[in-house]
């Protein structure tokens, strides 16, 4: 049986000013605490002056440091890539590229709050990081906790550490009408590499007329949504990208089916039929890894609905909105089948306040990590 060894980490970052060096030491301390054998270029690769004092020419010293760092990247298990700065450090970009090309796992560290702006980093950088980027050292500590990863420590040869999970994240954004689901989805889609499964509203043939004629159209509309939503869930099995869905099939079952029944759209027999159809589909449908539950006081959601002035919602009765709101609050507050993270959209103005937007993204990312799904 081979001897065991420490897991290896390479810290790729800019090293050229006092602020960078000071923060790098704090990051290294986290890796040391977790038990990693850290290659830390600002200490381990040495300095040009040192090698030149020992007799090397400038060209020889530069090449020697390059070779040392290259060998360390190839021998590491995981590379931590510090993305901070006006642009990420050029040398760190090369090191990350070598690590990714060698099959290593690369994890980002980006503390700059401007990272929440639409578009994020260069897509090639985000891609090699598998969109797993810690926004502070506490998040980095969680992501690299040895209890969460598996490494072959019996081999002396360079090993590959795989922090990828079995599937990309699948997140549903849920909450009452007017709570901000579309706004959050638009923001997250701009920020990350999400495939968005939008609410099937535009193609719904019943939506424009249903609220004015619930008893005639309500059952047909819910049956339509059930089928279209099931198609979306089946698509998740075919896609190999992070999925962001505006409501999932559980919203229909737990909220809209009973709310429409209570409003007189159909009777108990029709309601039971919808549930029977859902149960027949359920076994073959993937469900989200995480539900983001958006919340706001009822009066605020009503005002938002009025302000956006969608044609299909103009005839909605306040009593009906209240039924939907109450069903949502009851369902999401008691949901234990799927992990949830609740976001108060009054406390966190992610549309207008960058700091609030960053906080919301951090909360969602942390919730995904607790479910052991890579972002």
C-alpha cells in the first residue's frame, strides 16, 4: 500500500504590490488550516535577485522560476485562482490554463464587489472554473474542506482532484405574483452561464382570457401548464448546463391547482384529475437542487403587479391574488422535500443596489454548496 501524503494546492495570483501580498498570506493561511501542502509562488518560487546573486543571468533566473511554477501546477491537486484586480493577473491566467488542460480542478476567489456587474468575467475564465468562485475566504474554506472532496493521497504522481458534482445546478425561482422572480432570473442570467427555462406564458393560448372566464378555461389552462412544465423538467435531463427555471412543476401542484379550485375554476373531481396526471409524470421528472423562495409583503406584490400592467393580469381580483399568495407562503415555509433559500425582496433590492445583488448571489451560491452542487 502506498504512503499517504497531504493534498496539494497551487495559489495563482498577482504578487506585485503590498495589498496583493498581504491578502495572499491570508488566503494561504486558510489552505494551511485545511491541511493542504501549498505551492505559494511569492515564497516558494523565489525571486530573480536571489538567483542572480547565486550566479544566474536574468534570462536564466526568469526561466528557472517559470519551470518551478510550471512543475508545481502540474503536480497540484487543485489550483486556487485569485481573480481580483482590474483584470486577472496574466501569469495566473496561464497557470490556470495549464492546470485546466492537465485535468486539474480550478476554483476562483474573487472578492471585488464589481464582479456582480452583468456579464461577469471573461467567459473562458469562468468556464475553466466551472463557475465555482468564492467571494470571500470563508466561502473558499467551505469549498476546499477536505471532508467535502476526495483525493487519492497514496500516489506520488500528480493526481486529479475532482470537485465537480454529478450534475450542474438546477435552481427554481419561486414566489407569489409580483415578488420579483423575472427580475432575479434576468440578473442571474446576465451574471452567470445559466440556461433559463422561462415561464411558458407567451405561447399559452388560454392566458389572455382565463381570468375573465375561470369556470370555462381554468382547468384547460392548468392542464396546459402541467404538460409544458413537464416538458421543461424533461429537458433538464438533456442539458449539461446550470439550469435556472422560473417556477417549477411543484408551484403548479402546490399553489395554482388548489387556488384555481378555491376560486371556482373547477370542481374537486377536476382537481383530483390534475393531481393524478402529475403523479403519473412525477417519477420520471428531475426536481430542482434548490428552490429560491422570494418573499415580500402582500400589499407590495399587489402594487408591483399594478405597476408592471400586464394585460393578462389586469382583471385579477385581489381576493384571488391573496389565495395564490397564501398558498405560496404556506407551501414554501413548510417545504422539506427540496432545499430552499428565502430572499426578502424588500430587504434586498437586487435590481437597484449592487451590494444587495452581491449578497443575494452569495446566499444562493452558499445554499447550493450546502446541497453539494457546484455552481
